[in-house]
């Protein structure tokens, strides 16, 4: 992975970040969403201190990761939900693993004790990635909603920090 660097996401990454997001949505196994949001909506919904991109030697964005708060209530300030997306031509190179490692370091340094996510059961690559990074399955929301005309299950995952009491 010498050709991949992780750095904070910047506003000038918006076009590539949203294109990668849309490519993931177009694949059909990433989210119930079908259209990537505008940059303004993306920016507003995600915590600024925990957004990263993976770039190649030309500073081309290969993938991204970001978190959103799970609740506005103060008691849940240490719980976030994350998303990670990798460009189709960069998959299988360890980009998502590097992004997830950066996110875990960032959130733990900020006192965040739980990272959670929901993943379609068919997205086995994402499930394996998360389990290797210390996430555990905490449940399944069966047939929670229709997506492209069929019911989908969502596997709920969480990673509890071992550094934060």
C-alpha cells in the first residue's frame, strides 16, 4: 500500500468523493439511498474532524470514510455511525482497511467509544472488513425496507473502543 496515503478530506475533494459515493450506490449493495447528496448536505451531516480520503501518488481520491453523530443527545456524544466507500477501480487494494484504521485512531483520540454501521448482508466484503477491524454483529434488522423492489436485511455492527472506559 505504499502508493496509498490517508489524509483529511477537503472541500476540493467533493466531486471525487460524491462520484465514488454514487458509484457505490449504483452497485446496489451499499445503502438504501439511490442518489449521493449535494456536497452541502454531505458536509452538514458529517463530523468535520473524522473525514478521511485515501489518495494515490497523484492525489487522486481512491476512497473515503466519514462519520455522523447517531443522536443530538449529549449522552450519545461518544457514538457515531460511519460510511466507507472505495472507487470501483481501487477495490481489493486494502484502501478501505487503511481508511477504517485512520477513522478508529481519530475517533478514539477524540473520546468516541463506539463506531457503528449497518451493512446489507449481501455486502460480504464490507462485513469481513469490519469484522477484521474489531466490529461485531449486534443484530439484524430483517426486511427493514424495500430497495430496488425487494426487501433487504441490514446487519448492525459496532466497534467498542478498548481504550475508553
